[in-house]
């Protein structure tokens, strides 16, 4: 199936994947590429345009990422964002300098020319900047399009090479007119028709899975969360009974998790679902461990053993299907040169296929969470699965601070059930992107009845986000928080204090470990 493609060259920007997502929201297919992809490779993709992402480097750094300069000879429009603008301008003869005053955060952008890129944009808009270098001098081949108080060349156009550059980030929500600027680039400058839809992604993915799997068996680690459920449904739709789902009961699950998954996928969707009870092995391996990264490594190792115990019973099993998403790849660091920081380990990213001997099928690797939900709706999955809040692969192990014990897990399960029950009763579940409880095993003084108590703290965490790369805490009404707190303290033995986490991401992460 032929389709219009906008290629995005990734120079390590924290917003690189967000650019791809914004392009897709405008119904144009986007594809992330390495920064050093050759012009010949791009030409073979049949791209309609190019976007050069931002990045943390200076164009003058010795190890700064570069691009194949022949991309400027392809004849397709190119939009450079921040570092991408500086690199493109440098290649095309402009001088880059260190700004006398760096711009970080919101700034006022004055539009000097309102054709093409800034068509239908007001004379002055708010934009989000994040740069230390900027354009110092332009040749006569460039036209100044916009400026800020400290950055005279905040947007430019090259008259001969179809190159546009912006020194701000149109892809972030903090640039309110950013989507319109991107739309102008995609539709008016690149000539895209905007005919890509999620149904196209599904049909192409089904075809790709059939081709990759051929007549072999595919194993899917099914947890019951949104990602694995959508993966299982996609692969099952593609190859039917060739799919075998394995549910690992690691003892770190929410209340009634195993029973709910079996009821839905084995009994309702009629998938071949195998359940492996490995809870004792997981808990034994985690005994006495307090370091979060070590917990994840142990869980990943036991996860492999649990899978191997069942996979060895499945003849002709050659593939492992996983629900890896873009944010998983970004936060785990990249194996292909992306300089994004390794914030935390995800046991479903890297390692498993090599150790288990399976080839990998990752049909959701290019999607964000909200796009996965759209796929789930398209496939006809029930609303309570499609809109279920994320749950980490390591389960409650990263929601119990410190050592994992059976007693602490039971306390956390009970508190978690109350939290979810109450936000659903208050009709807040769909408004909140993710809600969770954390057991903080710090003994604080309380009064239970007529006696002093020294018991645990439960922290409630609820966030609202679009892409899970940034998030704000949910402003749950005080009366609802009061009900949640009262129920947890009164109904969960071992807790005498409930606190509410009002941190944003960044600097905090959504999970506590």
C-alpha cells in the first residue's frame, strides 16, 4: 500500500517522537529515521518531506550528530526545528553563534512574513523555546520569517532549497499555534493530502505480521493491560490459532488480575491462553532486595524463566510478540544511536528475545499510548480494556518502596482497589490518565481507637497526560480524596496515613521507582 511519508531525522531531541505523533494527528504518516540516514535511502522511501528534530548538542561540538548533506538536494521540503534548524542553516551557508542570552521556556514570537509556513497565524504568538545557540548571520539566500526579543532569526526560509527553520518547538502544547504551523508545512508546503488513518496502520500491520510469522507459532506475553491486549488482538486477527498467549502470574499483580485475564481472553475471545504460576519464584528472588533497578533485573530474569517453562512445550514457536511502545524505547535509552537518557529499565525492551531464542514482533513500537487505544477501539476491544490505566511490567514491585514482602503486597493491593473503585465512582477514571497507590514502609505515628499506632504510609498518585512523556498531577476534588483516604485508613490494616503526590513529570516520574 503506497502512502505519503514524512521522514523525521532524530538528533536526540526529547521531543523527537512527539513530532512524529503531531504529524500523525494531522493524518500524515510519519517515520522516525536515524540522523545519519543517507539521501539515497530517503529517496527510496518516497518521502513527501523531511523534518529535522531538535537535539541537545551544539552544531560545533566535535561529536555533534550530522546529516547527509545530500538530503538538501532531494527536492523535497525540509523543516528544521531548533538544532535541526541550526544544522540546516549551517549546511546552507549561515553562521551559528552562542546566544548572548539563552531562551528556555515560553517566549513571544513576532511573525514578520505570513506566507507559507505562517499562513493564517496571528502577528504575535506564544512559542516554546529551548536553545543556547542561534543563527547569527544569514546569506542573501535566506528570508527572515519571525523573531523574538533575543533571537532575531527565530524562523527562516531558504529561497532555493525548500528549507524552513524554526528556533522554537511547534510540536509541544506550549506552542498553541504549533499544530497549525505544522499543518501549513505538511499540506501547503509538502503537498500532503492527509489520507493516512489508523485503519491503514492496522491493515498494514496485519499484513506484516502474517508475512513475518508465516506458518510458525507466535508467543505473546499477555498481562491484560492495554498494550499487551492490543498486541494479542492484532496478532490473533492476523494469524489466528498460530498465536499462543502466556500469562505469567508473578505474585506482583493487582487484585483478581489473573482471573479477569483468563475470563476475557480465554473464555470470551477464545485465544489459546496458558497461565504460568511463578509467584513463589518471583517473591523468593526479590527477598531482601531494595534497589529499584535490581528489582527490575530480577523480575526480567524470572520472567524469562517463566516463559521458557511454558514456551518449551509449544512446538514450532519462533516469535515473541511484545507491546513495546515509543516511550518505552525512549526512556530505556536507544540501541541505535539515539542519545536519550536511560531513565529506567523496562523488562519488555531488549534482552528477552536474545536470551529466549525468539525473533521479535513489536507491532506497536511506533505508537504512543493514545494511538494504541485507537487501534484497540478499531479492533473492537471492550472499553474497560482500551481505556485501562497503564500498569508497569514489574507490577507492584515498583510501587512498594524498599523490600517486597507478601504482607506489603496485600496492603498495596487493597489500597489500590479502593483508589480505582472511588475514582470510577466519581466518574474520573477516563479523565485521569494513570492512578496508582504506593506503599511507603515508613512507620508514622497515628491514633487508632484510643491507642497510638506506628504504621505505613500510602501515597496516592494520579496524573493527566497525552503522551506519558510529560504529565501533570490530577486535581482530584478534595471530597473525593477525603473518601479515598478514609476508606484506605479504615479498611486496610497496616496503614494510618494517606498522602497525595502533586509532582509533575518532569522532574518526577509517574511511578515512584
